[in-house]
C-alpha cells in the first residue's frame, strides 16, 4: 500500500519541516506488524513529495511475533498486507505524529496555514458504492478523483475489484489532511484490525474535532469507525451533537439505523425473549449456567432468582456493560451474590474458565459478529466449552417487513452485522449441531405471523 503527499508551496522543501523528516534520508519505523518506510520521491523548491509504504508480514499477522497464534488476524489469506486500511492509519499516527498534531519546531506558522496539497492512496478498499469516497471527502473541501480497478485486467468479465486509487487535491492544513485520511481510510475499508472500545471513541472525538459534527455523513462515519458498536455510537453522537441526541435511550424512529429496543418495544419482545430463555434453562435442571454476551445482566437477574442454579457466569466484552451489570447486582442478598461471577472476555477465543457448565445462553449475540468470525465462536463454544445445552436467539429477518419505521433492507440495530431469515438460521444451526454432536430444535419468540413467522427465533442445542 502506498500513501503520498505532495505540495507546490514555495519553497516546496518546507514540507520536510512540517513532517519532521529530512528529504535526503530514508526513514524506517517498526510498527510491530511490519515496517513503515518513509521517503521523498521528489524534493525540489518547486515540488516536494513524501511517501509512506508498509511492508507487512502476513504470517506474523496470524501467528504473532512469537509464532504462538496470538496475531492480529485469524486467516492467512487476506488483503491486509496489500491494501490501505487501519494499518496505514497506525503508520501515520506513529510515523508522522507531530505533523498530524499540527506541530513544527522550525515552521509553526506554515503548519498553521492552508497550503496546496495533493494526496494519493492506492490501493484503497471501499466497502460499498464507489460514490461513498466523494461523499466522505468532498464536504471537507477536496477535489476527489477515483480510479477504479478490475479484479483481473485479463478477465474483464470478472468485474471491478473493491479497491480504488484515491487522489485528493486542495488547499488545506497538512494536519487536517492527515487527520481526515487517518479517520476516513478505515471508514471506507470498514474492517479495523483491532478491538474497538472506549479508547477508539475518544480517538474519534479528538480527531473529529472541528469537522465531524457538521459532516453530512457523520452518522455513517461514526458507525463504521466504531465498528457498529451501538453503545459507542450513541456515546459519540451524544458528545458530537448533544442537542440532537435527545433523552437517554431515545432514538428517532425515522432514521435507517433505528434501534432494536424502539422497534421491538410495542411487542414486549425483549422481555418475552428473556423470560422464555430463563424458562428453558430452568427446564434443563442446570446448576451451572453461562450467559454469554450478558450485557448489563437482564437475563442474569431472572436466573439468579432460581434456587436450583448454583453458579452463574456472565461474560461480556464491553467494560462499560460489565460495570452496569456489576451495579445492578451490587445490593443482592449474600446467598444470591455468591452464585454470580462476571468476566470480561471475547467469545471467539477458547477460554478454560467456560468449561464444565451445563447450560449456556447467547441472547441476541450472534448477529453482532461479522459472519466470517462466527466459525471461531462455534469452535470456542460448541467445540471447546461444550455445555450440555446451548440456547441461541436472534432476530427473524423475515418479520422485519411488518415493523413500522424500519426501512426496507435495514437492520433492527446499527450494531447488527447481519440478520437471518428462518431458513438461514436453521441451516446454520443444523450445520453447527451436526459438526459438534448436538441435536437442535427451533421455536419462535413472540406472536407468530402466518407468512413471516415470529419476530424472534430461538434454537435449543442439546448434546
């Protein structure tokens, strides 16, 4: 992948003072996942160009530096070593940090000024319509040129690749250009290579200061940058546009990313879903129960009242949600509190702490995973933890046409990566059951529609 920035400001060699990099040298930096090489293809008084290339080790991305399988990615075959992505944003942040912050020891007045700049990024992944590139960069004042590429020049019938060459030109502060690239390249790629939590929220607010709140694609940028994590998106928008955020928990039903809670509230679907899962777990007679993706503990609050259950472990990746769960159970009677343990963890990794349980619940969890991550969850849960009973719930996409205010093709929640119809859910569950020696049965959640089924769907796996 390649990023270049050029200027015709006179003298153009002042670009070296803004970037804190001597044009007469090649500069290298170790990024952990590879090497960033920074150099100047051209350096004259009339025109100066700076470039960054990344040399990423695709094997180390999976195996890690020590070869122990603790790398950043799970699959060897991927485009990360070759396409501009969040890896390139990391290289900008570490390699030319002072320039992105707008600081220059020798030319601070120039760093504060808008100068003619041209930036080129190639190849840049674009998940979605190519027109999205212009929608993101043109409102920031850039002239945008996009060159699309074919999957294979020798096979035009294969169509176009999801990669472009992007050329931005305009008059801007160098720090602004770098910041816009830092935020928007991962947004276009839509596949960050690292976990996104509260620290990424703070990065977005800091990097977006002065431009993001007024951007016409603010909501899309926020959702993609934060990997569609609903609670982070809500927190970001509340700080970016507090006057539009409304009362806590309130969302505008006219928006395409209308939240699940608003959509389903008239049906009491959330309460009915939790009540049914708690009932099914009670029917198994399980004494040790896992709530995987427990959120703030609403299912646990039902389970903990069951005297037959001796141990409940809630697992959640979000520290914020865990804090809410902890607060919810702070005043429990001691006899109930002894039953409960809350753990922070990811469900896609094997965890010895989750072995030996008789029942596990994943309530509205799987649809928050990228589809290519589900096999990791399957192996960790059904292959390694292996509870005797696993209960999985997920929305029924077939029923979505009946919800008022939900645009065609939209999901019930902005953090959903997919929503399955009844056939897709059955196919997935039956495959998982067959591969891991479980049986499986299905039922609907909520009132059944004769054509579209119930609004929710549930599978009970029994080993």
